[in-house]
C-alpha cells in the first residue's frame, strides 16, 4: 500500500507554476530563434537584390563604354545637363546614402544623376497596372531625350529588355515600358532599410568621374505622393551600403 501511495504521488505531473515556467522558456526561445530566422531571410533577400544590381550594372557599364559616340554622349548627358531635377541629381555620401536622409555627416560626398530607372515593385497598393516596370530614360523630351535614349536603348539591349527599346513617355495611352513582364526585375527585400522603402532601380552616373553606379530609391512611396521625381536612397552596386550588406 505504501508503494502505491508513492507511485500515485509521483504521477501527479507538472504543477501550474512549473507549466508557466516551461511555457515562458519556450516563448523566449521561439522569440530568439524567430528573430534570428527573420534576420537571415532579410539578409538573403538583400543578397539577391545585390546580385540583380550587379547584373544591371554590367549591362549599364558595357553600354557606357560603347565605341559609338552617340551612345557615350547619351550616357554623359545626365551628368552635364542643367535640367538637374529631371535626372534626379542628388548629393550622396561616400558610404552609399542620400545625404538629405542621413542628417549630420562629416565624411566625403559626391553627386549622382539618374540616366534610367525602373520599378522593382508595384507601388499601387490596389493592384493596378505597373508603371515603369521596365527601364526608361529620365529625359523624355526633345533633343535631350533623343540623345539619352541612344544610351538607354543600348543598355536595354545588353539587359535583354528588347521590348522596352525606344520607349518614349506618352501622357495618353500605354507606354511600352509599362506593365509587368518577364523582363521586370523584382525587388526581393521590400522593407524599410532605414531611410524608407525602395521601389525603383536607378542607373546612375557620377558627376566627378562619369562612372556607373546602381542605386535604389523611391518615387511615390514613403509618403511622397504622386507626381514626384525618382530619388536615390541606397547604393547597392558596386560597394553596397552597410544597410544592405548587414
């Protein structure tokens, strides 16, 4: 009888306090490993975006080194034009950020201008048709637009975006660079990396040495609204900024 009494006592299971402690430990472990998993996934998505930027960079750099004078002239035009607003001329930090977003900064800076851009995600939360799903020139009109498109067309062919070659912006009707297609380069990382959510790929030229850089930026997101010019936020190739390396 005494043995049965001991067995019954030992089979009573966990107490309420013990269960609470176990649940609390499990919750802490789940939170720790969950956050680590999210960071790993985010870092993997950023790495894919950097690889895509490298692909865009190679096509853009190859076009910028063209032996055809009209293509080289189209590449340099963004850095030389007085129409700074149209080419999103922006002072950026040597660390790869838009200076106006960083605040106090004592390091080196330089100036970039956008030659061509495309959306990497659809900014229309209602699921409307994509605008600028493929690359287009920043300069649309007149002689300047025609000149810049000589470069952009060469770049698009290098990138195998043949359907967007010759794209001209029309206020009426569908542009050939609008609408999602298999040629659209999608963003994998779609969160705020520190200075806003990026929605656009940007092929940029440096004003000091005419070298090519790939930036990502916004146009309508981050509370900017409609009718805005594209602006760079993060440099992701070459030398990706720390927010995309980490």
